[in-house]
C-alpha cells in the first residue's frame, strides 16, 4: 500500500493539489495498485482552499510516515513562515520516497533547506525570484514543466502538478500505466515532449 | 456578481469539478470580476469525492438561482437514478445562463431531457453509449473536447472540463481573460486548436 500525503492549508490553490490527487487516485482506479491518499493539515479542522472547504484526513500528529508527499502552492509566501509546516515536511522527508512540490509549494521545500547546491528547482512563474532568494545555490529553471532531482521533484505552476504526477507514476509503476491514466483522464500528456523539453537530468 | 454552482455527490471525480473550480476562481483572482462559487449537494453533509472530503456550501433547499451550473461526473450512472438531483438541475435550468456538464455528468443532463433533437453531446469515452441511449436524438460526438449548444455546454472526460470552462470564460468575459487565466494556471490551452477541432457549431 503506497501512502500519498497532500499538504493542505488556508488558501491552498485548488488545482495544485487536486491535479495530483486525481492522478494518484487513478493508480488504484485504473492500475489496481492499492493507494491511500491523505490530505494533511496542521489541525483537524476544515481548510478553506480559496472557497472550497476540505476536511483533512490527518493532522501533523496523526499522519503516518508517507511514501510520497505533495506540497501544493497558492499561498506559498504565507506557508514558508509557518514553523509547524516546516517541521512536518522536514520530519517526513528523511524516510520519504518522493517529495513533490507544485507551484509555490516550492518555497517551503527551499525554506526547509532541502535544495542542495546545484539542484534543479522550479515553481510558478511569479515565484521564481523568491525561490532563488530562499535557495541561492539551486539552479532555478523558469522554462521547465518540472524537474527531477531523484527524491525531490518540483513542478511549475498550478496545472504542472498533473504532469509531474504522471511522470512520477511512470517512474514508480511504469510508462504504460502513466499513459493509461492520462488517457482515462483525457489529458493531453505528451510524455515524449515532457521528457525531451521539460525534464532536466538528475544532478550528478 | 456571477453565481457559479458546482454539483457534488458521493464518488464525484475530483478533477471533474476542481478543474472548473480553478478556472472560475481565477475569473476573480486574475480578472477581478466578482464571482461566487458554491459547491452544492443534496444535504448539508460532507461529500466523499473518491477520498477527498468536501463540505458543500449549499444544499438543494438553500442554493440560490445560479448563473452557471457545473455538473461533474465520476459516478454518473448512480447520479441519473437520483430524483433529487434531477429535480434540482431541472429547476435551476430554466433561469440559468449556462449549464456545463463534465465527463459522465452528461448523463444527468440527458436524463433530465435537456438535450433537444440534434444537440451536440459528449461525455467521457466510457459513457458514450449510455449517453446515446438516454438521449437517442442527440448527436453524440466521441472525438470532441467539448460541445456548445448555446445554453448547454458539454465536456469530454475529466480534464476536458478545464477547456470548456476556459471557453465559457472567453464567451462571457472575452478571449483576453481566458488566455490570461490559462497562462496563470500554466495550462497548455490551445484556443485556436479548440475552436477549429473541438467545438461544433450551435445547432441551427
């Protein structure tokens, strides 16, 4: 059973977390691989996601160790100032398989000092400068859809989380399932184009 | 103030309703046009959207008359058997500006007898036959991204709701804003391609 956690918080951008949710849900629906997807917030209270009210499945105390943690954006500048969120991401990251940022969720990854020198980083077009400020030695790439640093995968803005999630499905369960899920979602995922144009190689 | 309602129900597909939510939320965030977006369900209780727990903003009794109603899919075959949902959609439709189905949400639109003879209809690839059965005189088009019948707009599967929502933004607020929102979402919306390849003309 793969455990996928999605961090949610006030003013989180809806598609930032619902895109990856849809992709990983279909690992089970389409691919028949058992998946648990948890939304996680600091407290066990409804989260106002820019007008969509979500009940988190776990707070930071009850959340188990995850295999994959998605950090969406939308209110990333607020998020980087939240010690509890920083502590949670730091605590999860050691034993995690993959940490995926979407949009300005990248800022929290940078603030948590998870971007080592030379790592390929990206975020929403409006967050690039702040990301570089928080991670001065990362290679901030404004023109990529997502980056792959092995454990840490970073997506561009909002809809890019769909592409990076499909890419991670490909890495973990194979290209055929990733293509089947894109087809089921009727999503125009040009895997070849992604591979050639978007992904920078894992750092040496 | 434009009132956008999104119907939710047990096992509703996450991206079916979160894609349109994201687009219409940005009519306000990006375009500065005031928008209210309500999730609506039969009862005022949390809805399990394939594992994502959503608190509806309105039930069928408290929901005001909407300008735009989004009917997502995911559990469309169950939905068409629900008299309360049928009644709600029928009641809203008379005074509504646009009714937008996404994925197998199309089945409810057909069941409510809203597809007149010759209307261009579409749905998820796996729902085409049942849609034709429910609306024998509609033109069911399996290869389009969405259709435009004036009041009634119908989208293909899951992610297609993003495209039809951007298209509706274009109709109501202009092409420039639709393009700005697609850019902000970093969504690869090829408007020209949509116009030429996907949209069938409004019926004569």
